[in-house]
């Protein structure tokens, strides 16, 4: 019995173990964005990345110092957003989750707008020192400098009171295994304070009363309290200005968030309208948008009419007529009229919310240039501390003066600025992404923008990209005379309803216009680049697509329209029934867009699955020399790979499923407005307007952003390359070094801000006043 019991228990354990193993959750990758408060330089961002990357549940982390956000990819079966937030908080920062119905994650407090009491206190303490230094400049020596004991009190208040955030940041940084800029500031200013305090106590006969005998004149001890106070004041001022610039001038997300009103007019059950908070609105409610107001949510017009501008999403400022049944987008401006609309989506579920999230994710990603800067800043602070120590030793050995050696080494600590390096790339990326979004281009990430700026070749699809994408039937030919054209159209449309190509939509619309009901089909199968097939009961296997796919050979002597129109053939059980010729007009600005790309030195190539005669006709209209027809999705991808092998940087623009392989192969790719989900997911950027000029704008904005990044990195490297040696040799005092360090970060941000004034050629042409030379330089991103 005991043996049987043991055996049964053992077997039960085995079964239990197997069940447990089978029930173990598979890894599920999820994405999370956090708003981070408290970062002071790139080393802070690197510290958060380092801490999170050590967690097994975290797949990838990108922390954007300039945007103050963290994008985290994690395994949702191993951790939760709340736990990730707690991990960040333990590093000494404050992380905030995005609310369920909000557009974007916000920090608990806006440090850029709160009243700067600490900074004001710093400058109040600094004023007596500034007066004393002014006296030195006009030949009064130390006569205007306050007594040393007052200097000591003011410096102590600043060092251990008003400068407390520097200590907290430095200590948290050291605990995290990395050293940030605040470590340098604390080491330098504490050393100055301690050395000056020692000199003051060593002065006189050693009695307590003798400490107060000095009046700050020539007979006083040679203290340097003013240097530490000025360093802290200048650095804090630089941080304050930097924070305001990042929050209010550089980040386009704040502008997007302001597009939805806080209060809306909500229809009550009795028909009256009352003002309510937007956060209290629910899906299905009826709201009113008057002339001059903004649409608060995505919705559907139920009553009224008006003209709305949706340039915040599409980049096109042309007003659109909105009537009953039309869709409205959150943030749209009602330029004329009054509308009642039913709420369809609110907050982060709206198109605007999707744009804010996409823009935020893109700004939070890192380009290859940013990763280069990260590698430099990771070792920057330890190297600077080593240089400062060497400077102190060498200067003391040469001059024999401790005070001189101390000032030189402190200047080295203060002048070194990893902030400029850390801001160089993300600041430009934030500005460039915002400008691109303003022009209706949503880049997926920073690497996509970087790739778009390097392209020299653009491959364009035809239908839906160069053309309007709404072809119509212009001619038809029937092989099986027993069937009427409407019968063949009905069969074709019944199958094409399961396809997403514009030609399929044209057949479906034509059948609808002729009142032809669709037949039920089964066993639908799509053959990329060829067509679609399905079974219709009582008929057999129906194929709709290219002539070759439908086993149709058209007569050689066909009307000219068949040479310049797309052909859709239909067969049943491989027996051809007939074909339709469909023509599609070019978009109005397609010739202008192709010319703009060519003028910019971009080679334009046309690749289409349509027949060669149609492709040649379109290419001839647009002045495109290289045009390839009859290309399958694999052919397009292969041809792009050939171009890349030849050294070209290729971008692909398309809108259909058959364009996805080519988009994935290209260095950069653009999905046209209202393209298929597959195309949009394969693309590195989405174009939110129908205009092909968006591609030209995307390429020029990306180029301008890359130039700006390189300018910022060059300046940041040059600043430190020149500044550190000058400080080491005594040409820069700690005060001047602090001011220069603060200005270096501000200058990088100011250069990035130039991107926000970018204008495309079309915008410049539409400007009433003639553009100045400076405006043209800004438009060129120079």
C-alpha cells in the first residue's frame, strides 16, 4: 500500500508539474512611456537606462533627456507599469504613468513654470559679491567686498541650503554607478568653500574675536567664497533657462496638447447645452463646436455644417466641408459654421492622441549619432575629475601655490559640460520631429528621421501614390459573349471586396453604382502582385487580377485607352471572361513634388505592378526617366536591394500591401495617407496628407535636422576641447567657467530652436512678404 501511495503521489506530482509548465505564460512584449522629472543631464538618463536594463523583464529602454521621457519595452508577464515606475523612483527621479484617458503622460509638477524661489535666493546672496567685484574692476580693490564673516555666512547658506538639489542629484548619481554634471559642481564648489573657510580660520591669532576683525580690505585673508557662490548661481540659472526652453519652446507636444479645450458644450437630455469639463465627457455624448472653437474629441457630425481645418494632423491648411455623417478629428478648428457631433473617441484614443503618442515615442528614440554622444558622456565625468586632479598636482608643483592650483582644478571641473553633448542630438530630434508633424509627417523613430535625411533615391509606387487612387472604368471587353458586362462586373466585385487595392475599390464602387448585389464567396486567397481568387458557389474558382493571372490574352489592336489604363481581368476555372480598363488621374501636385525631389538632387524611380505601357505613360507625364512596370512585390524589394548594393540610400513610398516588402527593404519608407495597415506598419514614416509634397518636406526636414545635430555635436565637442585646456592653464576663472558652461547648453538649445522656424518651399512661396536671406537660411536648415 505504501509503495502504491508513493507511486501515485509521484505520478500526481509529475502531472501537476506538466500542467504547471503548460500553463506558464508566454512572454508578452508591451510598451510603456513615462514622464521623468528630476533629470539634470545626459548622465541621469544613462543611469535610468542602466538600472532598468539590469531587470530581466525589460527588453529595451530609451530615456530622452531633452524630452524628459522614458520609452520602455517590457515583458508584461513578468512585471507591471507600476513596478517599473517604482524602479525609476528608486534611482532618485520621479516617474509618472499616463492616465487612461489623457493624451500624454505629465509630471506631477511643471518645474519650468513654478516660481523659481531658490534661484531668486541664490541671486540675492550673490548681489553683495557682485558689488565687491565691481569695486575691484574700477580700482577699489577689496574695499567694496563684504566682511569675510558675512561672505562665509552667505556662502554657507548657498552651499548647504540653496544648492541642496545639486547634492541630492550628485549622490543619487553616484549610487547609480554613474557621475553626472552635478558631481563636478559639488566637488568644485565644496572644495572652494572648504579651502576659503580654512584660510579664514587660519587668519589672525587663532582667537574667536580675530575672525571678525577683517573688514574685507587688503589685510583680510585671500578667500574665494564669491567663486563658489557664482558657480552655483550661474549653473542654476543655466538649468532654469534650459528647462524653460525644453518645456515651452522646443517640445511640440505641448502645442498639440493645447489643441483640445478644457471645457465643452454638452447636450443635455432636455436638448439644452451646458458647459462641462472635457474629462467628464463620455463616448456617445453630443457636443457642439461653434465657429472659432476647437473640436474636443473624434466624432461624427449629427447636425449642422461647417468648414474645418485639420492642418494639425495633415499639414494641409485647406478647410474641409463637414456635414451630417462626416467624421471630425479632435483638435480641428471650426473656421465657419456650427456643428453638433457625437463623441466617437476621446483622449489617447483619438487620432490626435495617436499622433501625440507617436511623436512622443519618436522623440524619445535615439539615432546613431545620439548613441555616439551617449558613449562619450558615459566616461566624461570620471575623465574630467582625473584631469582636474592632474591639473591641481601639476599647477601646485610648478607654482608652489595651493590657491592657484585649486582655482585651476576647480575651473576644469566647472567648465566641463556633458549637458551640451547630451542635449546636442535629442534637442534637434525633438525640434525636427515637431516640424515634421506640423507638415503632416509622422516619423516612427529617430533612426527613421536620420535615414530619411541621407537618401539620394526615391522609389514611388503609382496607384494611390502618384495618382489619386480612385480609378474608374473607362472601357471593357468581354471574351465570353454569353455573359453581360454587368454580370462579369458583379462576379469581379464580389471577389474584390476582400482586397484592399484601389483597383479593387473601383470595381466595387462601379458595381454599387449599377445596383449590382455582391455574391457570397469562400476560400479567398490573395496572390501578391498578381490578384485575388475565391470560390463562388455554382460558378467555381474565380480569379481577378492581371491578364496573365486570369489566363487572358488581349487582342493586339485595342483602343489607345488600353495602352495607358490599368487592366483587371476575370476568369472562372481558368477560363477568361473579360477585362476592364481603369484609369486614374494624377494628384494635382504630383508633378510639382517630383520636380522638387529632382531639384534637390534626388533620383526618382517609378515601380509599379501595372503594365509597362501604363507606367511609361505616367513616367513621361512626370519626367521620370527610370520606370519599371509589371513588378511583383518581390521584384520591387529586389530592385531596391540592387540599388543599395550600388551605394544608394533608397526611400520607398507606397500605400498597399504589395508595397510592404519594398518598404521593409528600403533605408527609409513613407506610407501614404489612408494606405493599408500593413504598409503603415512597414513604413518608417506616415504621411498624414494626400499630397506627395509631404515626401519632399520629410526629406528636407530630415536633412535640416541632421545638419543641426552635427552642428550641435561639433560645438559641444569644440567647447570642451578648448575649454578644459584653457581652464587647466589658468585662462578661465571658476566664475567665467560656470557662465560659459551654462551658455554652452543654452546655445545648443537655441540652435535646435532654429528648426522650429523651418519653412518648405511652398510655405515660402505663400508668404506675403518676400523672404529675407535669414529666412531662407532657416528654411534650408543652415
